[in-house]
C-alpha cells in the first residue's frame, strides 16, 4: 500500500540553473546532491528540510540517453500556500513569470513559470 508521495522527479535542461531558480527565487532548500562520478548527478530540493515531499532535479539529456522511451515532460504540480498574496509578491519581486490570481471553486490560485518555461500552480490553503 502506498502511504505518501516521497519524491517528484523533474527533468531539467540545466541542473545548476534549476537549483538557483528553486532556491534563490522560490525559497526551496537543497536537501542533498549526489554524483555517481560517471556523469550522473541529481539534486534533491524541497520547500523546507522537514518537507514530506521533495523534487529531484535530473539532467534531461542524460536521462533521455539512458531511457529513450521515458516521458520527460514535467508533471502538473499544484503547491499549497497559506499566504497566497505574500508568495505572489515574492515571485513577482524575483522577476518570475506569474499569472493573475483567480478565484475558482477550490479557492484562489495562480500559476508561475520556472527558468525553462514549465508552469506550476499555487492554491491558497490554510491547512
């Protein structure tokens, strides 16, 4: 039985730029960085050190060579934020592409893009 989501693998064109985007602009933390010494490197990041779920940033080109049939598109990811307005302003201040805040039946939500134009959504949720 699956108990929780542990890691989400994101395939990126430039791992160093992706780490800078997620840590310096969005405020994530690097949890670990691994390098097998043969060109395979991955970086685990999360919103905080005690987050239950993390991202693992993989080199898209290298993974494509190892597994040509693997779908390397990013999944649709929805983040939760207790203070949507504060996060929205922070991302704008970091010159991140941010969509308008809209109100849906599920609550207020907006989207933003990373340095490779992958889009992510954020919904206001108090718990």
